[in-house]
C-alpha cells in the first residue's frame, strides 16, 4: 500500500482547496492511503477530517523562509512512510518539493491558476525553477495555464502534465430546488442569474455589477445572486459600487455557502465574469447541474466550453458583450435548456472526478516506479 501525503498552505474554501480534499479522499483505497498536512484549522482541515483523512496541523512561520517547517514536513512524511508528496499552490509546492528531495521522496506539485504566483514576486522564476527541479511532475489544470508558466517562468514542458479538474457528477446534477427562490423572495417569473467564487479581483465582480446595471434597466424580471467568501477591502468596494448603480435589490451577495449544489439547482443561468481562471471548477459544477453557462475567455473556460454548443464564451472585461449573451438566454428558455443538457454531457465525458483521480494515480505510480 502506497501512502500519499497531501499538502496545501491555504485553509479556507476555494477551488484548489476543494481539489486537494477530493484528491485526498477519492484515491483508490486498494492502492493508496492518504494523509494530509495543513498549516492551521479551517475549512480544509474540517473537510479532510469529515472524510476520515488522517490530517496533521503542521504550522508554518510568517517569515520568508521557515526551515523548521521544511524539517517538520519531511519528518511527518517519513513518519507516515509517504511514497509520494502531493502539494498544491506556490507555497506548499516550494516547501514540499524541497522537503521531498531532502528526504528522498518523490513529489508531485499542482498549480491551479495564474494568480498562484503574485505578478510582483521578483523571486518567482527562481522558485519555479527550484520546484521543477525537485518534483517528478508539475501538474497544471489547463493547457492555458501550462503555456502561461512556460512563457513567463520558463518552466520546462518535459516536466509538466495537464490534468483538468474533475467533479462528482452524482453530487452535481440537475435537481430543481425552490428553496433559494423563496429565500430571495423571487417570484416565479423572475430569472435568477448566479455566480460562485470567493470575492477576489480575478473574479471580475465589478464587471458583473456593470453587466447587471445594463440588463436591469430593461428587465425587471432579473435577479443576480453571488456566493463566495467576502474579502476586504474588495467586498466593501463592491457594495459601494452596487449602491451607486442602484442595484441593492437586484444583486445579492450571499457570502460563503457549503451547499453549492443546492444553490446551483436554485438558479436559472450561470455566469462567470472572471478576468483570469486557471480552470474554473464552478463552471463545470454549473454545467453538471444542467445550467446554461456564460463565461469569459479567461483561460480555463476556453478549454471547457465549446462556444455555442455547450455554453457561451464572451470577451474578458466587456460588460456589454457579457450582458448581450445573458439577455439572449434570459429571453430563450429553450436555448438555456439545450445548452444545459449539452453542458452536462460535456462534463460527464471529460471532467468527471473518476477521470481526474485516475490521471493522478497514474502519475503517482510512475513516480514511485522511477524512484525504485
């Protein structure tokens, strides 16, 4: 039985964090045992423990380099007899790759988005070179993301692989739910346009508010609902923008919710106004739920959606174009239904959780064999 130690240095809800949890929980238990190292209590810790994953809090210092964390992480891997260390996001990837090399354990590092590396990080290229030289494989969740890291940081292609994120399509599936409509006080003739994602600049919620302002002038039957962890100061700025646009009763920010599947089954149309997406887990969750999706060409969605076939793609940061795409679907429930059915078929064929897990399991077995 091979043991995989999963590491991540963030703790709240999010796309990368969800993939980390699903990966640790979902590996074939006949071949792999999972354990995890997290830096503090929070959503990730709770989700792993709820799924009975052996999880240890391994705190990390706030300084630029915590050599003690390297030792603690390597010691934990040795104590758990880890065959592979699987890490996510820049910080965990850097520490885990170095610890893995020092303790003679193969490593796999996953990057989830362009924003994994701060654009003003002057040491970014050095960090990426160090990671690439110490891991068996660098995993990117889309071709666009791999190209970005290759072009900007000269990450060698021969050390990389693309594994799209996958979701549990038995959890995300069409199941109409009126609870959200009742909660929002929406009437039967109102169309609810939903978005999911933590309040971050890359999600383009300022553009979403501009889109809502364009549409709500002529369509009193529209209501927008956004689910995501509020982040300051951006959240306060969005509330001010919403008030200035006169949208307080037309755009609702609902905060973090654990019941994303129920939320998606309560809305009529899904929109992503992101300016940058490594993949976009919420896009495939919405498609699996049978929703028509309007998404910007922000990286990941370009590789998920075939424009006009199983969703609609629009330019980034172009509120009039996004509003036009939404308006066409608001006015055509038959087209929404058609795109929703096609979108679910796409997810079932290309983005299932089992497909993602199988791809990672193959890499782990290759890494273990290469070490032997």
